C-alpha cells in the first residue's frame, strides 16, 4: 500500500466529530452574520463599485501585508508568517477533507509534498506566533496594549498547531511509513511516547484535544479580533471607494449615524496601536486616542446594532462583558485635528477622523456639550460668513495699499484668487495674501479676488461636523462662483483647496463643468517652470519645511513647495524628524483653532521644537493655520530670535525683491 | 411643569456701525443681522434645563413679524415643545404694549413659570417681564442669576449691584427675568433649525386679543434718535501697536503710576 | 404746588448712592419749575437713614414697618401705590436698579402712570417730563416724550447725575400710614450673598488692566495677566469674561461687580456697556483700546486707541519689561 493521507486513524466516533464541526461552523456563521448585520445597520449605505485600485490594494496590502512592513519589518514578518501559516494550514485541512470525502488524491509523492508543505507552514506559523508572544510579553513593544484576548488568541493558535504536530508525531511513533520522514515536525514528536502501546493509547486523546481546540477557534473567530481576517480585506477594498455625500436630513435618526465603511473600520481594527504612535494629540498625552475611539465605537455599534442583542440573555451577556452600556465618550472627539496621520500608518486603512466627524455631528446637533469658543465661532460664521470677525466689511482690509482686482466689481480675469477667511482676517496670515498678490502682479498673471463678497468655504463647519452649516456654505459659495463665472481657482489655504478639490464636486450637479482648483504652491511652481518668476536675490539661509496636513497627506503635494524653496539661490533645505507623509500636525486643523479644551496641549510647540532641532533659521509653511499656530509656538516655546516662521509666499516674494518694506533686513 | 418663555428677535449691534434712518426715529436695519436677544437665549436655555430635569412643557412666545419666526425655530431646535408668534401687524410697540399683548396671550396658556430676559439688546427697557407679571397678578423677580425648582417653589438668587446677590424663595406660579451667565446656552445647529422648521408655529393676531384701546397706545413717544455727541469722549491716540504702547506708558506715568 | 417724588434706595442700613444722584437731578428740576421735592423711604428701623435725607428734600415720607424690613416687590408696590395716589406727584423717580426693575412696573400697572426706564437725562417741558435713553447697546441715544397722564414714572441710570447736593433743604419728616398689604408671602427674602469676595481686591488697585469681550478666548487671558503683573497693576474685567467663567467674579468691574477708583484704568477690548462704565466713574484716567472705533467706551475714556488689544498688550509687555 503506497503512502497516503490517513484519516481518522484509530478514531471511532467520527460522527460525533462531524456534529461538533457542525456546531462550530454554525456558531462561526452566526458570529459572522451578527457582525455583518452591524455593518449593514449603517445609515445611508453607499454603493460599492468595482475598483482596480481596490483590487490592487487588496493584493498588495491584503495578501502581502505591504503596509504592515512599512516602518516595522519585524511586525511585517511576524504577521506574514502567522497569516500564511494560518491560511496554509487551513488550506491543508480543506485539501484533506476533499481527499476524504470527494476525491482521493493525497497519496504517493503528492502526499509527501503536501505533508512537507504543511510541516513548513506549521513551522512558519510557530515562528510567527513566538515572535508575537515575544513582542508582546518580553520585548513589550510600547504601542501594543495587551488585553486578555491578545494573549488567549496567541496561546490558542499555538496550542492548535502544537497539538497538530503532536497528533502526527504520536501516529508516527506507532507506525513510521517509509518516506514519512518529510514530516520532520511530526518526526520530532514521534520520539515522545515511550512505547507503541502508550502512543496508541494517548493518540485519541491528543487527537480530540487538537480537534476541540481547533473547533473552538473556529467558533470564537468572528467574536474575537480574529474577525479582522475577514473584515480587514473588505476594509482595504473599501478604502479606495469614492467618497459619497452623506447628507443628513431632518429625518436622520439621532446618534452618530455611522456609515458602512465606518462600521467595517470598527470591526476590522486589531488595536495594533500604530495610529496612537503618530497621532499628535495622543502622543502629546491629551485625553484622546484614535485606537480607543475606534474600540469604543466598535463596542457601541456592536451592542446597538447586533441582531443577537435583541435576545435578552445575549444582550445582558454583552452588557456585562463591556461592564456598562458602552458610549462613545463625547469629550474626546474634539481633540482630533483630522491630520490623517492615523490613516497613513494603518495597515488596513482605518482613519479615526472620519467616524469622529460623525460623532461630532451628533454632538453638534445635541448642542449642550459643544466647546465654548467653537459655539461662538460657528455662530459668527453663520451670521457673518467667517469664523473670525463679527463683521463682513473687514474682509478686504488686508489689501492695504495693494491694487487687488475685484472680480465682483467689474475686474476681468480668468484666475480667481480665493483668499480664505483666516488669510483675510488674521493679521499674521494677511502677509501670505499680500506676498502672493505681489508675486502674481510681478509675474504679470491676470487674476482677481471676490473682494468683500468672498464667502467662507465651510471648512471649519465641515471638520467639526456642523453639516447643515457646511451645506449652507457650499450652496452660498457655489452660487457666488457661478454668478461671477469662475472656473479656475487658486486658494491660499490647503483647507479651502482640499474642500474645493475633493468635497465640493460631490455637491455639484452631474454634468456641471468641474472647477479647476489649485493651491498657490502649484501656481507658483508653474510660474517658475514657465520662467515668469526667477528668484534672484541670494539668501544664505537654512530653512526647513513644514508639510501642512491638508496639502500633504490629503492631497499628496510634497514636492512643489520643496522645489520652490530649492530654487532660491543660497537657500538650503533641511528636513525635520517628521516630514512628507509622516509630517506632524501643527494642531490647528479639525476645528482645533476655534476651541478651548480641557487639558489641551500645545501641539504646535512639539512641532516647532522639531523645527528648531534642525538648526534652521526659518521654518516655511504653506497654510495660514500652520502659520498662525507655529508663529505662536515660537513665542511660547521661547524660540524668538532663534527661529522665524514664514509662509512660502513671503520667502519667494523676498527672493524676488518684493518683500514688505522695512522687513527686508530681517532675513539673511 | 408648564414653562412659557418670551423671546425677541433683535438686530445684532455689537461691533457694528449703526446709522440713523431718514426719519431719525430708528436706525437703518437693512444690513443688520438678526439674532435672539442675548438675555432671552439664557432664558430659553434655562427653561429647557428645567424641563430636562423635572419634565414639562416649554412654550416659546414672540411678538413680531413673520421673519421673526427664526427666533422661535431656534427655540424649538433647542427643545421647546411649542411656539407662538403674535403678529404685531402695523403696531410698533413699546415695552408697555409688548407687555399688554404678551400677557393677554400667556394668560390663555397654562403656566407655572414664565421666563423672560432681563432686557432686550435693542430698546434696553428692562421691564417687560415685570410688567407682564404685574398685569397677570403674578409674583416676579428681575435679574435672576440662579433658579432651582422644587415642590412648587423656586429658590432664586437675584443679582444686585456691588457684587451682592439677594437670595429669595418664590411660590409658583411666578415670572423670572433671567440674567446672562445663569447657564451656558447650548449650540443650535443648522440641522436642528431645519428640523424645527417642520414644526408648526401658531400665529395669533395681536389685534384679535380683545385688548382695550389704551393698551395698544404707546406710553412713550419717540421724538428722535441721535448719535452720541462727538465732542464727548476720548482723545484718540494714533500709530501702530508699538507707538500706542509708548504713548500709553507715558500717560500712565504722567498720572502718577510707576511702572 | 406740583411735586416730584424720589424713592430712596438703601441696603444693609446704608443709602445707595443712586438715591442722592436722583435727588440731585430732582432738586434741580424742582427749582427750575417751582415744584416741591418729596423723598420717600421704606424700611424697618431706618432712623439713621432718615437723617441722611433731611438736607436733600422738602419733605421726607417715612414708612417704618417690620413688614418692610427687606425689599419685597409686592409690599413695596402696595405702599408706594398708596403714597402716589395720595400725594399725586407729577414725576416719581426710582433708580434703574434690580430693585426698581422689580418695583417700577408694578407701580405703573397699579397707578396707570407711564414709565420710562434707564434714563440718562430728564427735562421738563410744559409740565411734562421728557427723557433721554440709550438704545442699541448704548450706541444710539433716543429722546422720548410721555403720553398724556396725570403722573409719570422714571427710573434713572446710576451715575447719570452726580451725588452732589444742588440746594440745601431742611425736610419735614412725615410718617406715612401703612396701607393694607394684599399679597403676602409670595416672595420671601432669605439673605444676601457676597459674590465678589476673592483673592484679589480690585477696589484698592492704583492701576487696573481690564479686559472685556474683545479678549476673544480664554487662552489670551494669561498674556494680559502677565502684562498686568509686569506693570505692577491688577487684572480686572467686564461682565462677559465672568459670564464665560474665564475669570472669577472678584475680578469684575461694574454695577454687578465692583466700583473701582484706580489712578489709571486701562480698558482692553471693553466695549463700555453702561453697567461697566458705572463701575469706573471713580477712575482717575481711563485709557481704552478697542477694535471698534464706535465702541461706547471711547465716550467715557480720556484716551482711546483703535487697535487689536493683543497687539497693544504684546507691545506694552515688551516695552515695559525692557525698561
């Protein structure tokens, strides 16, 4: 008889086994059903479309774990081993079942190859699991918060694979067919029993222990963080889905109104903690953590939308297991700067800031817990079309003596410069606008502004979840642009730019000509390429560049500002510890500029110290929020006289000899 | 607990340059933004808080034109159960007329507590609340900066001048004129206002209240409004922040304060 | 002879200054128009206060009764209604104070006399008063006449007139007869509470650096606090800052806070609501910095600057610390 896969060796009660398999699979399916039901309980479920990017991401990030390797090679390898060990052994079991029930093919060489592969996979699996255990409990990687299930899942997996080897080993101890030495793992264990008789006696016990542990694993799977095996790939695919307008209306239910993708996010998170490491708020020890938020949201949605929770017994169990009715504590959500760093590092594309906005919306609608200053700013925005000043008239005051064409007063130009509220009203940020106008005039570009009629694009409303106000601002602004026939826009602020570029199109009627939107860095780069601006003045300066979140991570513009900086003779660019996609938020985004929160930290000081550490004379930025925040941090961090903060426009204007009078001598 | 809150839509005039209209009887209002009277915002918030704590029914009442319903929608969005607008027609009521009309309206609605703001930002009379109470024969208190309700009584504190409060106990039903700072009024979202705009606002015509003619005559006749005399006032310092600072320091030293 | 009646206000056995301010204006009007000046005072055991009024009016009517011990709008209204019906003054003055805001409307309803509140000026025009009031957060003045009536009620803004004796009087003291009090015990007085006790005594400071709504956000306060420290001054504020709980109440200047008398009062971002202005009438020199060039504070300040307070504060800090 040729060597072949042996099924149910010495096991009589295989029907009992299949009953248990049935139960285990049923529990598994019930678990999956309940979790998918939570997904489907989302409001305004968006349509899922076929996306090439999604499929590609699924391959790279799902099968190869591309994003897990990023920044943490060991974690990448560990996950790769565990994942492929797990998948391989699972496939092995499937093949074995097929061999037993459908078509017998695991014999001879095929069997030997099969068996050898399983040994390798098992070893990989063990290696991965050991690495995981070491990382968690010996090396104590700081971003991992070891909870009970983290340990039990690893132990259970380890136990399953170990008993698997033992089952094989004990069988081999009784009878070692020729060629079976390929099963080197089993061979090791075959020396364990002292005699054939003993081996024969313990075999059923070990077999059952192995089977029961494995079946328990299957049943527990959808109820534990292992569910990420299923939800993770779905989340990876969903990440590239186009954003849809989720308009809340009068009939929307109370509560956060999470979207489909939010629900998948929550259920897919394994609490790896990468988000916490990069979150500017969490790392400054503010009372906020993206991981905790996702975990709370997961508990909240799991209990509220789980079909099983309709059964009293189950609901009580669930409530007990989370100790109280889970709520998403509302204080934490205002700390998020929406900097997108969490999404940047998450292996499966979970970004806490999007569902946070949903919670903000429900808090805004509830009303009584909205931070004090934010209330005032939003009311100001509603009444006076800007969050800064209780006056519409002051919008044009930054012009000063500059001649700025006003498109709403008869000036004709193709390009509209959208100044933005912060740039218009904040005395420091006004320098950005003045320099930009000087550069544009110097380059002979025909452009104009909307003068006093310019509206607020609605960014603050959008970020803090005041969706109704945001929609009002969209309507108002689109109406204004239409009235003056504007189709080409350049914005001071990455926030306005991002909104016009990525969020306004969702509100445009289909078929309408899309607006061409650029950030000023893109326009300046083009002017430089066309030779219309040539920085001539030599400035022997060491500068560093702070990437604004909404220009960098949100819109992938990293190189234009750097090329512009490097084009200035004498200027050398040095990078901070965090730059490009890893850039650290100044702390002004997400509505933080308009709030006062308890225990809030000066996130801008952390950043300005990084800038100072480069030894640079000047930190350049390209966003009015960053400009204000960093400028303020220079003062509070006692760096005055050592470090200056400038907008890129100001630096370029200086290098073109267009600087503000009286200030020329202060640079270089 | 039935609570009625009297509210008013007023032009926002802080940080705004006001200009008199041709009649010199009022300011030009076409460019002004209208908001809920600041004191009334605290009053409606207080009413909602009492309702949230003890249960009850909150009715917001305003005397005004259709455009003034905005203030009622805001109250509904904050949590009021019912809103009534009294159409003022061609009347241009002063405080005594407002009180006469509002008291005729609230008389027909069950009430344990009536709240008003201490005063309005525009006309600044500060008596509408007490006038309503006196017309209805209700006990009242002006400038209330703390209000606790228990067992048919209200423990209140009244803000006096000079940093003193008067503590009193008032038997309900009663009227309280609410002072700013008594609470922190909640944010009212645009979505909340949109939702509230679906609710019905009851409209009552002031002329249909059966008030005697003298109640609909003003007590006070506006002769003219005028800008404060220009000659009065400060010597204005000029210059940038640095130069202003120099001048301020010089003045402070001249006045005998050593820095 | 027609009469002008002034209702005296007192608390904790002290006449309130508003009483003397009203008597100042009333005596001026009486002299010019040949009217008689009456003062009325209500309370219990108020002999000491009566003597304080003697030189201020032609007649002082006293209601001394245990039921009038503490202010109660019901009781006070009933007594004063009886008094007015009996004496028929052409004009009755009350202070525009929380007390009178509770009292004057009741008198108006009971007597049928028209009422003008918070008046900053009063004139008599052919036997009928005319008043000047401030409207729209004090940015506009309005001149008002009364409808025809047999008597008129006016509440007077604190600080509108000096608390100085315009003419000398030797008043006849008349004991008023208590009428029936109809509404008993609806409002019970429990006591006074000081709200301004605290670590800082702004009433003793020579230099007050005071902030108002214009400070914008709480985060900006430490900056000004530091400035006040460097300048050797004390930090104070106007009501909105306390309402927002950004500073404790003992920093508050104004009618609901404290009246102050520094040599220099530096008002940063204070618009100058009258309640605030009333609290700084004792200040030697007022310097106001405000972004709004029409802010009422500039009408009472001696020096003003239209500027962002934070910029000025930063410049002051820099310049003072250098010297």
